[in-house]
């Protein structure tokens, strides 16, 4: 190709200008290619795996500030100033025995640290104005996010994808600056169903997407979700019975405990915006299993008014636990491939809307390579022309 073009190739500025000037068109082409895949019947059944992954932004960790980071910065500066002042006091006591150059160097360090305090105070004032009490200096839209590694994190974006389970094509994607996946399920599932033009949709996702309201919204939208519940039971962690050990009997509106006792409905109350029904029994006082169940007078069970939706999700997982293997095989490969293309630094552009364009280009390239591998280049070109 280089020989045919006489060594002519676009420079970095040409490519950058192309991205900048054609951002909306790039995103639209990405969507149109998904529509082409649908016409070629590459999606099969309306089934997707949804996943999220953290991508690094053009913003060093040292140029991102949160309340906790700012507190640590000030503490380190205070410790350094105290140490240098102590060294100056020692130098004063020794008089001429300490070189003047060392004294001046210590004073210079203290001056720089005080200037740093002024700078950090200005940044802190701006940070406290932001909704999430966080600020990034290079890319204002990037956010500090925890990753799966212990005590690690990045400053970047949380990219969401919905991947077709048949040919592993990316049906829908989104770039967010929210560090968790918890409130992304309905959005991504809705996008995927719209792109696949399907009345119903089957979705598999990991436990990070588990949220009662999101699952209820999906159920009402005829989106069937399978995902595991997070392991957050304090009682289970302490070696006692968890809520999952209590069986709800819908016909009687009771819970049956591990000891066989009936926990009956007592009252309904609101907690964190949710209406919860409370169940318990007075039989706990004399129960032989009480030590394995609760440290209080009796074990109480709270049931959300839409708990039946969550129980349906759990039954689906119990009936087909291999769905989680399908999720890993489907959703994790595209992220690994795209990150390998991007290199260690991931995104090259700043601000969320520009990063979204960059991601759209990568998704388009990924989908094109997948379709070429499935159908061949000639078939794809023919389909694109018609």
C-alpha cells in the first residue's frame, strides 16, 4: 500500500482533525454497521452479555483529587514542613557548624511546600463545588475509579458494552464516568434491544449490575435478566443463616425458617425509598438454632414489595448456572482485544464526548474484523454496497 501511494500517509494531525470534525458521523456509522449486522442475521436470538471495564484517561493519578486524596496530600505536606522546621532548629542550635547552604536549602523547601498549600487550597475550593467532590486537572470529565486489583485504581472512564452471545459482536456501547456498574443495566439492555429491533431480550451480567429497581425496570420492559446476587449478608459472613436460607411461601405470605418455624407478616415500612414488609416469629426465644440465626431477641426478615422479581432472577440462575460462563466467554473478549489495540495508555483524547468518539471507532473496527472473520471480506463488501 505504501508503494502504491508513493509513501504518502496521513499524519497525526490529519487523523486528529478527522476525528474532531466527524465525531457524530463516526458514531452514526458505528450504529449503521450494527444495523447491517442485524440485516445479515448475525445476531441470531436476541441475547446479549453486558459488561463494563475501566479505561485510562489522559489524566495522571497525581492530577486527580478526591477529598481523601486531598487530606493525605495536606497531611504529607504538614509532616514535611514539621520535619524541615525541626532540622532548622537543630541547625540554629549548632550555629556555624552547619553550612549556610544547607540552611538555605531547608528554607527553600519550606517555601515551596507553603506555595503548594496555596495551590492545593485553590484546587480544593474548585473540587468542593463539584457534585461528586472530585476534580481532574487534565481531563475534567475523567474520574478516579477502583479496579479489581487490591489497593489499585485508575483515573478514567467506565466503558459499557452489550455483546451478542452468538458471534460476539458489540451491539451497543456507552462511555460513562461513574465508577460502578450498578445503575447501568437498564440503560445498556434498553440500547441493545433497540439496536436489535427485538420485542424481548435475554441478558446475562455479573453481580456488579445487581440493583432491585434496575431489575424491576427490565422485567417491565420484557427484558429477561440472569445475574448473581452480591454476597453482602453480614449474618452469612459471620457464620449464621442468611436470608437465602429462609423460604418464602407466597400462598400463605410467610417465611419458613431453617428450624421449620413460620415467620408471619407484621408491618410495612419505608427504608431508603423502598417499601419493605417485615416478618418474624416469637418462637426464636426457645429455638435450638437461635445461636446460628441471630444475636437479637428474634430473627427478622425484610421483603421488598417487588421481591418476586428478584426471586425470578435467582431461579433462572439456579436453573442454568452456566450462564455466568457464557457471560465471561462473550463479554470479556472484546474488552481484552480493544485494550490490546489501544496500548497501555488506553484513550488518547480528553473530555467525555471526544472519548466516546474514540471508543466508537474502536467498536466499529472490532465489529468489522469480527464480521470479516465470520463472512469474509468479499461478502461484507457486497453487503455494504447493497
